[in-house]
C-alpha cells in the first residue's frame, strides 16, 4: 500500500543519504554522502547514459550535458545532499527522454507537504489534502515562498523526466509538495516548512505555513462523489480496461488504462468483446479513452488497432480516441498506430510522448545510496523516419478546468454525448 501511495504522488523524485566522513562533515553536518561518493555517482550516470542509450543527445547537445555535470562536480563541496540530487535529476531530465531518469531512494525523503496539485486550464489547484487542510481542496495556488505559482511550477519542471511540455504538466506538480525540491530551488528557506498562498473558492486568500508530513498520511478530498456518481473516466481507475454502453445516447465508452493483460480477460479477448458490443448495439459512436494510460507492453496493442480498423463507427467518422498528458510510452504507440492505420478522430489534449520516442529502459544501480538510473534502450520510429513532432495533437482540442473537475464533469465526454445524440 505504501509503495502504491508513493507512486501516485510522484514517480521520479528520490533523495539519498548514507554514512558520513570528515569530508561530508566539511560540507554540512546533515550531508551523508561524501563529495567523493557523489562524484562517483555523477561519473557513473554520465557513463551509463553514454554507453547504453541509443542516441542520448538527440535533443540536447552533448557539450551542454557535460558542462552541467562538470559545473555540478565543481560545486559539490558547497552543496547539501538534496541540492546535489536535484541538480543531477534536472541534468538527466534535460535530455528530454521521459524514460531516462533517476529512480529509487524513497526511504531517504523527509516527507511531503499535505497538498496534492493538478495543473488545470485555469491554474494549479489543490485536488487532495490531509485532514487539517480539507477546506483548501479546490483552492488555486497563488505562490510558493513568494514565488508566483507559474514560476514555481517552471522551476520544479526542470526535475521531471519529460519529452514535451505535456509530460512536465503531468509530472511536475508533485514536486511542489517535496521539501527537498522546494528548498533546493529557492521556493522555501528550509526543509522544515514552506509558505503557500492560496485563493479559496469564495475568493478569499489564505497564507499557510505548512510543515511536512509522512507519506503514509492520507491525502483525499472529503467532498468527492461516490465512484458511481463520478464521470466515467474517474469511476474504475484501478482496472486495466473496461467498457460501458450508454444506450440512451448510443455511445460505447471504453477506458483503456494499461497496456497489460488482466488475469480474467486478455486484451485480445477484450477487443473481440468490444467489436461484438459495438455491432450488436448499433452504437452511434465510440470513445476509446487513453488519457490516463501510461503504457505497458506494446505487443498487446495490436487487437485494439484491429478492432478500430474494422469498426463501423470509424467508417462513419464516429470513432473518437481521447488522449492527453498521461498518454505515454506504449499508449503513445497505440495512438500513433491508430493515427496511421485507422479513421479515428483524436480529442482532448496533446499526448505526453512523442510519436517517435525512446523507450524500453534498462536499470542501473548507482554506486552509492539506493538510487537507480533508468536508461532507454530502443528508439521507436512508429511515425516514420523524419517525424520530429513533440506530441500527437488532438483533432478536437478540449482541456479541463478546475470547475470541470470539482463539479464532476468531463468536457470530452460531454462533447461527445451531445454529438452522438
């Protein structure tokens, strides 16, 4: 349960500590890795990326990457452990490969601030909080440590492994709850507290001096609806895939959250079932929702493509695929193939992956601490040679506002319901 909760908060931020020597004490009483150990970690990261990535400098020049690491090495004696790691993570993220990242080290984090943020069309809003701050859920974040929220998000975005701005929008807000990130990036004066300025739903503003809590502390929204009352997208998020036919509007809704087989039904069986439902119900339109699909095994995508290829709805121009910032990796590969091989219409936000992207990462343990470096091993050129698009753009752009979320709306589904009727 603990690992699942941590993963839902952020997947890429990790800090490390270990035994001190007098060199470490010369840096700070709280530094645990020595300068020599950090230097060895840095050299290991550079070597592992250069020796194993198929084209590590496709988007960032090698001299720029080397200069950043050299600058970091030169400052090791004056930096705290978490400051070193923040800069190392930002340097790896500068390669603009969402699969190449520093991972691990959860046990060495000091905790998190009791707010969960999401970047809506109208700004960063609190979507969950602990017991003490439930009244802040729905509030707009104005600033962090006197730094405007937009600037604060830009600073932490440097740390998020990404391929485009959408990946950053998906991953970076979680860093705003991490004390080490805020302190290292000048958004807080210490690791013990940070100041957040919020504008509540009623328009009043509240300045909160927050202290970190544990990762075990539950963040939630007390005003959330029951699962059955939420929009379809938010009803069964734990399922790999499922569908529901809405007879009143003639819409077949399909949520595809992970490109992995369920124990009870394979993706091939699911795709066959969808074809039967679509034809038997004479559905007027289909919505395949992959907005929250972060990937899996591309091998299992083929049956979904074949279903869309033969779909009567697609032939009529009524087969829609919802994409967004969370559409990544194997889900991006599915979207790319659908774009090339079928007559589907894409709706929502741009994807969090490039149509051509690096993937299939391999893991390498750093010499010191419990940090791991993941490095892409393959370049997938699904969109064809020379395709340099940073994302797959929707044919119909629909973004989500905070009002949509907190009123249990889904503008994508609402648009299609009206269109299908």
